[in-house]
C-alpha cells in the first residue's frame, strides 16, 4: 500500500466528497445526461460504499469504481487526484528546500 495514500480520511473529507458527488449528479441531471434512475442507483451505491471508506487509497478506489459505473463522477476523482498531487509536490518541494538549506550551512 502506498504510504502517502494509506493515511486515514476525516469525516470532513468524506463530507466534501459527498458534496462534490452531489454537485456532479445535479449537474448531470440539469444537463440531461443523467437520468432519475441513474441518480437513484448511484446515490444508493454512494451511500452503501462511501461510509465504509477509511483511507485515501480506499477513497480513490471507490471513486474509480464509481466513475467506471457512471462517468459523470469521473471529474470528482480527477479533482481529488489533482489536489493530492499538489499536496505531494508541496511536500517534495519542502524536502528539497530543506536539503538545500543543509548544504548551504
């Protein structure tokens, strides 16, 4: 398991994902690309699965499965991956800065 993705997720993070998924569903329904039946089925899937997610890796796996079943949710996964990549980049950048500071001293 990737140590970066093995950290637990908080209830706040789950709420944000729920909110993003709800917005994606509403957007799909408003655009006519997502039916009432699809929205009900996907909502049941989300409610059944997201509550059991404990780590970031499990969250990414859940979102990948969700996006494969209903493509309107793919953008939520892409957004989360982008945020995680930015976070990882910031950590790596700080590590490089720290090493450079050690070399200078």
